[in-house]
C-alpha cells in the first residue's frame, strides 16, 4: 500500500521534520517543496492498519501544522530510473 503525505510545518522546524521522515523506514521518498505544502513524502506500508499507525505516529510532531494523506489506488508508473547525459 502506498500513501502520499503532504505536510505543512513550522518554518524553522522544516529540517528536523524532513530528517525524521527521511529516517523512517516506511518512507521511500521525502521532498521539501514549494507551494501549499512544505514536505511531500511517499510511504510504502504493509496494509491500512500499518499505514494508519505509522502516519499517526508521524503526525504527533507538534511542528506539523497541517497534513493531507492520499492513498494510491493504481500506480501507473513507479520507481523507474533513467540515465542522464552529463558533461563532466
């Protein structure tokens, strides 16, 4: 099961919340972004109970002001790597 978490955090806490998410084994990607939210994280979970438990643990952080979680219904494309031609 895959979930997309969008988080708004207190400005000065952004590095700490990002690091907490980065260290969480269920998070496969963590991004600091522009726009309405400050962080977008992609998590992989065993099932809905696992997802619910882990997300509730993460959201107990008082620096997280707002969150929005979306459950992925159908991964149309995922984890595909590609090479970039970079001049050295």
